[in-house]
C-alpha cells in the first residue's frame, strides 16, 4: 500500500512563501512522474504542477513563475516551493503520481492546508 504524507502548509500573508513536502512510502517514486494537486473549498481538485522522472517540470498557468517543483528520489520525497502566494492559492495541497492511480490502487494522503490571507 502506498502512503503519501504532505506537510509544510500553513497560514501566510499574500506575497509570502511556503515549501511543501511529500514523503512517499510503500513505493519508490523514482520510477514515476509525480504531481501536486490542490482543492479549494467547494471546487474540484486541480492539477498544479508535474515533474517527470528526469526532472522536467510543468505548471498550471495560474502558478507559472511562482511555484517550483522538485524531487529527491533518494529521500522518496517531492517538494513544492511556493512564492508570491495569492489568496486564490488557498487550498488543500496533495501530491500523487501523475497520472493518478498506483499499480495497487488509488491512494491519496491527507493533504496539507495552505491559507493565504492578510
């Protein structure tokens, strides 16, 4: 069974920064493309950013230039550096495989809440 544990969220003022982490267990993420997703209250989950096994990243237009996705396969961990945060970035953030769906099932972590507010 795959377990994903996200952390690093919190309350930050507009323009601030946060660094999210996601540690995986029960699998080796090095062989998978990974992604960060987010879900704001009352909205559908959306794709924020992806990273290939080679480290190539792509971002949603809404976060391009502000967020940076990285991975440390040795630590089985992915990161999301979020800068210049805006109130519209407020959401629960999740990491997962991209596309979703692990060989043994569909697993999600608890997510980490990011709130951007003055």
